[in-house]
C-alpha cells in the first residue's frame, strides 16, 4: 500500500510540475534585432514555465521567405511590406521595436551633437559631390564650428539589408537626386576616397581611426564609444538628436493603421522632435497558421515582451513601442485565426 501511494505521488508530482503545455516556436529574419528577441525569449520562457521561442538572426529576406513558406512561426523584417504583398502572401504584419541610425563624424574639437547635417548635404557627401569639410553647404549648417580644409573620407557599409534600406529610404526622401542615382538603397559607386566596412565594429574602427571621416550606423553603438554623432534637420525643419525620446516621437507621429498592415516607414516622419532616421523591426505571421498552438504562443510572447520588456529593449540598444502604438498592435492580432476563423489571441 505504501509503494502504491508512493507511485501515485510520483505521477501526480510529474503531472503538476512538468509544463504540460510548453510549446516551441521558431522565428528568423533581421540580424539587428536578434539580441533583443533572444533576451525577450529567455524572460518569456521563465514567465510561461517552459515555452520556448527560438530566433535565428539571418537577414530580412530570409525571414520573409521562411514565413511565406511556412517554415517558421514568424519572420522579422526591417522595412514593412505593402498591404497588397501581405494579402497575397496571407500574412499579418506589426511593429515590435524601434531603433535609429545616425551619421557619425571624426573631426577635431567637434563633440557629440555639435555637427549638423540635412538630407541634401549628407547625400552630397556620400555621393562625392561635396569633398571638403569646409564646403560652403556644410559651413552654412554649422556657422559656429571651425571646419578644416580637409578632404572628407566616407566610410560605408557593404550594403547590409536593414541599414542600407532605411538609409536609402531616408535619402530618397530628402535628397533631390538620390533616387535617380542609387534608387531606394545604397548600392552603386562611392567616392574615390572612401573606406568599405562589413559590420558595425568595422564602421566604428574606421571612423575612429581616420580623422576627417564620416560614417553611419545604429546610434547606440557609437554612443558607447563617445563618438561624435550629427544632428539632422527633420521634416519640421528642426535640428534634432537621435535620442530615445525623439525616436519615440517619430513613432507617435506616424500614421499607424491596422487596416493598412502597419505599412509605415519611420524615416522623415512629421513632428518637431521626430528623429528622421528612425526605424522599426516588423514581425510577419501567417494569418491562418498550420500550427495554431505555436502561433498563439508567439503572440503571447510578443504580448508579454511589448508590455514588460521595455527595460530589456533599452539594454539591448532598441526602444520599446510607445503605449499608443502597442495598443494598436494588440488589436491587430485578432486577424490571426485558427481553421474555424477564431482569433488565436483575443484582447
């Protein structure tokens, strides 16, 4: 009798302690946001008592391909798909985190936030139209700075999908001939006096190691090394810095529309405080997933992370969605349904 009771206790212990409903789901896509998604996944696993959300950073195109082929439960891209693309592929799209790109310069006696640029002058520098730091167009934006009579060294990335796409979008909106020369991206010819790098660390080292150089990239990486970022003139005509508050302002001033699939690019948004080179990471999920229990777990993961993962976003060089945007994202999830048309996660 004692043995039977002991066996029964063991069965009950396993039943109640083991996370019976633990689910594993997978995602892939943008490399930039991968550290944040993984940290969020660790927190969610503890909260959900065992459910596992795995994210493999690769590139946005891979994320789109694999979610479209139903190989993963979600993909992450750096530029939103248009509504017609989402409808054709049977996808639902929503933003999950914010970030920013900024120009960075290495000039003597110029400190973070002192140097100013607008899209036209920045584009002319990158195209090799402006080749000297004391060019009249640069001097007009920086009357209080003593600019050197030195050649500009342009440091550029080997067209990584996320940063290049966002940069190209911004410059095509703010530079008169960028689109006709380089299209919506950053591919093509660069100035003769330029340096090509492969990653953020390469950008950091090249700009830091070459006086009179200019580059660009995620602002958080530069701030950690006290490098001199530039202010940019925004759509309202104001010079602003790439602070978290100004990136949030860009998101708050954007026209997020659930019915349009959140197809909003955060560059050059209205508002006096909006940082013009803001960006977002977007999740893509199947509207009618083959494995609804996995997709439901992904939605629960995002719901938990967007609400409680704000500090972890900052710690991983991203910015959480403002509450005004997050509530719209929550509402959009009713568009992800099971075979009977029932939303996987209701409000």
